[in-house]
């Protein structure tokens, strides 16, 4: 556990390849993100013009971008490319993903307000000829 707190672990220019279980886990995670993106892309018409449309699009882009970046980072680590296989890039990806998910959840918290506005608009349009 002490190695995770050492800056040499995170900033080593040529850290070598990732351990096999970690590499497999990250590869499975990247493929999972890609499949979730494909699922969102297939079912995008079901949420068209609803209150969930913005959340759906943001989640779709989140999964696509993170899967691509993670696959590129795994390629750099597999090929042991100096400077591009630095382990701090995984930490930066994790932190940016958490921040991105925070903003997506923040948007999801206002969905009841959006539904209420849509309901009021439909009620208003009901009386307009």
C-alpha cells in the first residue's frame, strides 16, 4: 500500500507494463463502457423528446469517451511507450470521470422540475385552439 503513496510510482517515465490482472480488469471495463455506449445508441429513440434526453446524451458521451481513452491508455501501457504509459494518467482519467459523473447526476436531480414544466406546458396547450 505504501507504493501507491510514492510519487515515483505515479510519475515513473517508463513504468513497465501493467500487471496482468489489472490489465484484464481495465480492458473488461473499457469493453463494458463500449457496450453500454452501444446500448444507449441503439435505444436513443425511446428517450427522444423526454425529460431524460439530456441525461441520456451525456451518459452516452461519457461512456464513449472513457472507453476510447481507456483503450488508448491500455495500448500505451501494453507497448510500454515512455511518457505515454505513465500511471498518473489513469488517476487523472479516474478523477475526471468522477467529476463528469457528478455533473451528470447534478443534471439528473432537476428532472422532476423539468417534468413539472412539461406537464404545465401540456396543460396550457390543452386550452389553446
